[in-house]
C-alpha cells in the first residue's frame, strides 16, 4: 500500500475528512533554488466554523509554509491525529482554550509531545 493511501486510510479511521493541501505560491520569475523550500508543515483546522482557519491557512501559505488544511468542525482528537499522520511540526487551531488543551492532551497521548499547538485569533476582528 502506498504511503499516501495509508495516510488517507488512517485519517478516515479516526473520522476526519481527507485534508487538502495548499501549496506555497509559485513565482515563475525565480528559479527553484532562489526560493526557500516550505519552512514547516503545519496542520490548520478548527473545532467550529472554518472561516478563521481558512484565513490563517492562506496567510501561512503566503509565508511559504506547507499547509495541511483539515477544515472546520473537527474534534481536538481528530486534529491531533491529523497532525501525527501528516508528520507536522505545528498545529494551528481556531478554537477556545479548553479545545486547545484537549488537542495538547491528545498529542501527548499519541506520543507527539514535540508538535507545537498554536491558537489562532484574528486581531482584525477584535474591537
């Protein structure tokens, strides 16, 4: 079984949708060696509506990161499983503090205590 099929099988077993990837922007005026490779693989998701997560995914993509977008309405356990399956360095989550702690706890239970969990708050929405 190929690695990609195995990854999709794992994600389906934990109940999350198969994530789609946002590739870093391509600039045809530069040669491949003039642009740095994607800095980090980051899983981006939300425990509720995915509007904030989509905004974050675009910003991180534009900064040159490889993004694995798992969407909204994900449980903290699904986000943690996706991060482990994707071998991510960070998980950026649009969620409240209790859900962030549950993501951290799920990652610890999966033995992935090296993955950083980051909250997302859009300061442009703050009043």
